[in-house]
C-alpha cells in the first residue's frame, strides 16, 4: 500500500483514450469485415428440410392440447412411426458431422474464415498494445481489490508495492476486450453478440447433428401426454365472463 | 425501453386448474431482448455517471444496484404492472442481464473516473 501515484496527463491523452477508441473501432471493423466475408452459400436442401420437420414437430408438441386426441394421434403417427415417419432416422444412415465436414471443403473454409476474422485483429491489437504501451500504469480502478487480482490487473508490471487497483495498459486492453461486449451489442445490434457465442459453439461442436435432433424430437413427441383443452375452456370462458359481469 | 413485443401470453393465474401456458416464444424473446438492451444501456450510462461523480469503492456498486432497481421498476411500469402477460416469470424482469451489465458498468466507471479524477 503505497501512497497515491501521480499519473501523467499525457498517459490519459495518448494511451487511455486512444486505446479505448481503437478497441471500439476495431470491434466495428471486425463486424463489417466478417459481414463481408460471410459467403452466402446455398443451404443444403436436406438440412433445411430436416430443420423444418423439427420445427413442425415442436409446434405440434407445444400445441398438442388444442386439438382432439384423434387428430393428435394421427399427426404423431405421421411424424414418428417406425417405417416412414418424418422424424424416423434409419440406423446407419445418420451422417457423422465430422465426416460431412471433410467431404465438404466449403464448410471448413467458412469456419476458418470466421476464426481468422476473430483471431487476426485480436493478435494485431495485442501486439500493438504490447509494443507501444507496455510496462507502465495506465489507469486506476475506483474500488479496492485483493492481491489475487494482481496478475490480472498488472500484467506487465513486476512491482509488488504498487496498489492492486492500478491497472497496467496491457490489462486495460483485456478489460476493454471483455467489457465492451455490451456496448457492441448496443451499437451493432443483437447479431454481433450472438455471433460470438455461435462461433464458440461451432468451434466446439463442429456443426450440429441433424439426425440427433430428429430422434430427440421423436422421443419428445412419443412421451407427450395428451389432454384436450377444449372441455375445460367452457369453464374458463364462464369464469372470465363472470368476472366481467360481476 | 420500447415494449414493442406485446406477447399474447395469457399466463394469468386463474382460480381453476385450467391455466395452460400459452406463450408465443418469439414475442417472449423479443421482450427479453428489450430487457437486455435497456439494462446494458443503463449500466453504461450509470458507469459514466458514477465515474464523473467520483464514486469509489462500495458507493459505486450501490449506485449500480440503484440503477438496476430503477430499471426493473421502469420495465415493470412499462409492462403496466402486469408482468405475467409479458414475461413468464418475475426473475426475468429483475435479474436478467444483471451480471453482463456489471462488466460494462465497471469498465465505463473506471474510464470516466480515470479521465476526470486520476490525472
């Protein structure tokens, strides 16, 4: 716990503000670059069809209670019978998504582009910050923290006597990187915020497995307990009317 | 705080057992998005205010809680105090976007505080 450090105003004018502005501008640039690079490939008809079937089955499951039991049973058989139901995936025909990816180079290419558009600007910015602004205190967070945060906030300064709430410029970069996400979702719209998470999902899962979601939907449809809502609706209407009248 | 998605949800608790949850998922999602936007926006504004006023330590976080509480009240007022016809449960209005807003709040708080007070 040393006494307060006096920071040069030049640090504010030439490090703190430029760094934040550059981070925001790079975020915007990245958004537009990835938008330009996104190849609008024609989606595979089979995949679209499977997705639509899943959506239809989900709608049926959600609205099951609004149709008579007979109609519901007919629809369920249409979706999930074992011979030619729409949700039924024959064994062995389920395609491995990894194999699918290798057979289709476009998919891998697209994913690589997406990853590159994320990694390259980050690496460049980090190198820029490291080269110009390394090794001094740039900011101070307005609340006290424990010693554990030292490695997080004073990345690049090896002094154990400086108070933990002083932030080195490299760590200010990291704070910006994580904290500006909210601002980006405000100025660039929802698309940007979801894009990152989707990218994460794609990186971990390598696309989604259509046959798996089909069979999951089939199981869900099979265990639906049907209970027709219409007989009770008279009582419900009666209650509403009574409340209106009374 | 545009309550553009008026969901046709009738999740009102009636006295009988016949309360079927009838939600329109898209409308519900749109409402959630409105909550997220208003929270993010207000946490950024709150952070700048806290920084300019020079709050440090606990007072800043108290300001954050106050801002979030005001947001919740505003959202509930926007929903004309019938939360259940717009959202499926109370926690959505009160807790959603709380943690993600905190990060933006801390960043802008630090930024404004440093610019105004430190140098």
